C-alpha cells in the first residue's frame, strides 16, 4: 500500500470534503481518502498495483476541484 498527500484547491466546506473523498474512494485500489480542509489537502491510501497518481488527480478534477502540483 502507498500513501500520498495531494494539495487541492477549491474545497471550503463539508460538502466539498465529502465530494472529494467519495470521488477518490470510487477509484479502484483506493482504501482510504481523508480530507483536511484547513490544510487544503487529501491523504490517500491506495494499492499501487491497481491505480496511480494520474487516476487520483483525474478523480479530484472530475469532481470539480483543482490539484495543485
């Protein structure tokens, strides 16, 4: 299992938190996604054999938020 912290712009409330976490948990291989609104970050635990950073970034962007690279 791998863990990554992704900086995300555009999250400002509980709904945003839930939307990002839900989008990431729908990616195959993701076991946990935890948003920290104050830090504007999401910590994702995932199986590197099933998914990668590109898919995680795409899921966040498809949910309407911006990944800060």
